């Protein structure tokens, strides 16, 4: 396990990283005292995808993509809640700047 000082590590960082990727462990020292360890990440290798790994362990119901029952569909669409009453604070239908433009007749 080689020990390098910080200046040397900054100068040769790419080379040290390449060595670490090959599995070598490198200690970086500050003022001659070991400070950090440069190593290869354990998760650096991409996991293999294994298709069919859950075959026979899960199932999808035959009616999975059928229409929802009407009562459940209403819950998703919001029909079970009454309409909101108008806000008493904003009785103006539009801000004054927009209301002026609304009174003008549209150009032919």
C-alpha cells in the first residue's frame, strides 16, 4: 500500500485513480501523516440484469386493465366532493386592467 503526499497526489491524480481502479489501495498523507485512503468503489461494477427472475412469483389479474367501477372512478375524478363556493374576498370577476380590455369591441 503506497503512501503519497498531497502535492504528489494532486500532480498525479489521474494515474493514482487508474491504479485504484485496478484494485490497488493508495494512502494520501498530509505532513507525513496518513489522511485518506484512495480505493476502488465496490459498486463500480454494473449489476447484471436478469430477466425472468420473478417468473412464477408474481401475477397480474386478468381484469387488470378493465374499466374501473363507477364509484371508484368518481373518487379519482373528484365527483364525490361538492363544488367549491365562490371566494367572498375576490368578488371582482377580473382585475381592472383586464376589465377595461373586455369592454372594447373585438376588431373585425
